[in-house]
């Protein structure tokens, strides 16, 4: 005898090949849309040459559990087991690799006769943000009816209620995605050298303010509402400040991955993290709205 939850799953989860193929097409579109800024960034082309292979391998390995959790929330079709989420994560990675290779070849960045290690390095660096974009394609480009959208919102709200850690994890994914877009550029280092301590303090304050406003104040779609009687400081202490810490930690990791922290004084490391933490914080806030 089916329970009500089983009936709801049957209602909203209708596995058929056409729906899955549409999901793949949305994934390819999302990979292209969200990954194109990096695919056309010169600094990232050269990263394929000089990035240390153990750092690149670590980035690729770290991306796998991120994709699995993200796929569990917004895979190519509704997922109810971690096995299905892992399948969607692998598919997203495959789409990202294929799209990155195709675009880089089209742009002449990858050519016949280049050393295989350089080709693999260029594609691997680009595949990380492109794979996140492939999964975001379903969330942002999907055409859901009202019932499906309502059911998905209920699922997200249920997940956020039962797992505070998962919400911080999703903020980390958003921070990683935006940080990867700008961390390889020289401007991050240049800005960090030009900043004074007062600039840094204002940047930190503005990052935290924007994070909180995005989620609680400006009424974006997916914005969170505080329950009646809950003070504003509760959300700031419980979500906004920890989210900013996550964004800073992600920024430090990305800067380290791209070799931006090597032989660098602590003050400049901190300044660079604060500069990169600004887009990272916006990405973390956006993740709470759309994931």
C-alpha cells in the first residue's frame, strides 16, 4: 500500500527519456551560459600550462561531492536517492568537459599538436565551473508548472529546516562558482595591493550587508522570511556571518589553487581574500535564493 509521500513522488517524478533528454539539453545550455565568461578568459587558458597538477587534481576531486549535493537539490530530474544524485553529477561533469573542449577548440585555444597534458589542463580547469553551470541550467532554465515549482520549493524548505549544515554547504558552492570566475585575473592581486585597511574594513562590511539584504530585504524570488517575532540579528548571526566566513575560506582555497598565495606576506593574503570574498559573498547569497 502506497503512502501519501510515495504517491507524491509518483506524481512529480515521471521518468521518461524525453524529459531526461530535455534535462541534458538544459544542462548543456547552462554549462555554456554560466561557463562562457571563464571559457573566454585568457588567464584561465594559461592556467592549463602552469597550474600545479596536484592542486588541479584536488580541485577536480573537491568538485565531485559539491556536484553530488547540488544534483540532489537540482539534478536533471527529481532525485530521491544519493545514487541518482551521483549519476546526475557524473553526467554534469561529462557535459561540462564536452562543452569546454568544444568551445576551447572553436576559439583556437586547444589545437591539434598541443601536448596532451596542456590540453587536459585547460579543459579540466574550465570543466569545474561549467559543471556547476550544467546543474544550474535545470534550476534557472527549467520550465516547471505551478505544482512542480511548489513541490520543489517545499522540498528546499524541508531540506533547509532539517540541515543547517547543508545550507552552509550550498552557500559554499555559490561562493566557489563566482570566485572561480575572477580569482585567476590579475585585477584581484592589483586591487589587494592598492587597498588600505579602511578600504578592507568597508569591503567586509559591505559584503556582509549585501549578503543579508539579498536574502532578507530586497524581496528577490526565493528570498527567506523571518518568522514572526524573530529579531534581525538572529539571521545575521546564524546565517549571514557564517556564510561570509565560508566565502572567505573558499576565497583562500581558490587563491591557493591558482598559486596566488605563494611567497606572499600575510597582509596581502588577507587583503586578497577580502577582495575575492566580495564576489564570493554575493555568490553565497545567490545560492540561498536559487538553490
